[in-house]
C-alpha cells in the first residue's frame, strides 16, 4: 500500500507513537468516500495495460486500460488525468480498493440517457461493431443496439460498414436498466424529418404543379417517384403519349425527373403524377403533320399474331392489321414480314383521333400484284416455278411476288393412282 507519508508534519527530534501515526493517516484519508458511489481520482501509473488511480483512500485502485475506450480503438489516457470512477469495495480483505471506470461512465450515462428517453431527446452514438441483425453503438460509454430495420427510412442499407465509427443522431426506443439493454433508432428521426418535409411539401402542392423527384421503384403498371418526403405514382399510361411495353423502357431507378401533379387525394394521401403532361398533346395538332393517304416512316414497336404496332415520330401510335401487311390471301405470321424495332415506310389509311391511333398499310406501298397478273400470264401458259408449301390436298407454288398458285393433288397426273405417290415425292423448294 502507498501510504501518504508526505502529508505528515516534519518532526525533527521527537518520535511519534503508533496512535499518533494512525491519527495522521486517518486525517490524510478521505473518510467520506463510500462504496457504490462515484468519486474523482487521479491517474498515477499506466503499466502493462493496467491504469492505477489514486482516489484518496489507503490504497490505490487499478483498472484495465480497455475500460477507457471502445473495442478496436486506442485509449487516450495520461498520468495526471483526473477521471471519475465507481467505488465497488473500500479496502477489501486483501487491503485493496476495487474500482471501475466502466461502471462510473455507465452510471452517469444511464442517468443522462434516461432523461433523453423520458423526454424523447436526440442522442449521439457511434456504431463500433456489426452484429447479427444490426449494429452495436457506443452511447457515451454505454453499449446500445441499433437494429438493421431502424437504420434508414427510405431504403434497407445492405452494407453498414460505411456507418462504423461515425457519429449518428439517434432516438432511444427502449431502455431496460435491470438487463442493461438499450435499443436505438436512426429511422425514428428520419420519420420525423420526413413527416415535416411531407407537411411542407403538401402545403405547396396543387394540381398542375411541376416538381422534381427521383425514380424510387418501377413496376409493370407504373413508376413510384420520391418527391422528398412523399411518394407519387406515374401510371404507365401517363409516361409517354405513345404506348410503351414497360416503364423501364424509358425510366431508370435513381433517375432525377420532373413530373406534373395530376391529382392529389388528401384523404388517402395519394399523389397521381404525369410525365407526358409536361409536353403538349401531339394529337391536338396532328393534322398539321400527318395526312390521310400520305406515306410516312414508322418504327415497329411490337408484333402480335394479328397486327404490327408502330410508333411514328416518337409521338403517335399506329398499327397494321394482318390483312394490310401483304397481298397474300393467306398471310404468314407478321414476324415473318417485319422485325422488331425495324424502320419501315407505310401508308396512312385513317387517322383515328378518338382512339389516338394511325391505321396504316404496308402492302399498299406496292401496287396490287393481282391487277398486273394478266399482263404477265395468260390461261394455258406454262412456266417453271418453286414449291412454297405442300398440304394434303396439293401443292402451293410461287407465281410472282405475293401471289401463290395451287395445284390440286388430282391435277398432278392424269393417272389418279399416281397422284398420291407424286405428292409424297415432292418437297418444299423443289
């Protein structure tokens, strides 16, 4: 034990008795220090990861240097520093004073945190470790748990490494001093901020307003736009004046975009937005650009069994029915005639303003071959050609572009018995 002999008065000639010596010692010792209290002490020695602290008792206390910092961080303590410690035992059976730096910090911190919890005050914490389901956070010496679901309001952060060792403003959701549990939330603060942003945003929103937002989510039926506190939906039909196969054909996640407020349902807090409404409706002045019976260029937008859908000048939808694709009386599948995204020239047959569709024709870009057939062939003429198809009742041959002719199985030979045999011997392309 390090006795405080330096506090004894100088006695040059006389010796003191044991009782007098005991009185001097007791006078030098702070008898007001009690167990289970927090007192101030001074660091007198740092050696072998042990910090020795003088708290004014007969013996000094010792604590591990790890109690002065978070895991993975270097302790910043020096000899002579005055710090608060928790007295666990005064001069125990081994003549030692048992103290704790960590308990002193936690004791004071718990009182402050309890006040913050009771009054819903924001606290500052530093995440120092990633654990299952969230992160461990240092709240002035007290370890709290930040669940992953409480990290952010707008998105789930998959990589929380970027948050380590950086101060975060948090709200305390739950405190259990008996078990030493504290649960905190970053999301709760974001929710309050978003609520204020939403309130301010909605106060300035009216139908027809143009505002900027960010594409938050894309679905088959439209896109959700984050306006900074409230989300709005742009329906797929309000993205473009032309028909689109999917919103993702035009929009990308995270894209900054301007939108127009079409409708706000205050009761449901639902915003309907539009993108195409930022431009004038091209159908309002279509007569200035496209005429019936004119020839125009169009892009093949989609192909189905019965028609080809077109986009004209990126402004107008059009289509070609199966019968207007070719002069063939039995047209093949449209995909055999045109390709997706191909640019083709077509004739405008009708401008349907009610349905906002251009009715077009591909076959009428050429003269009707049937009208010129008699100029090339006469009845009883013979000619060589290719077989284009074979069926049970005969063969189809090419007469000229877009006109096929049929040879019935009974006309393959004057000998009816040979007809079936000959049909089997023919092949497409012969």
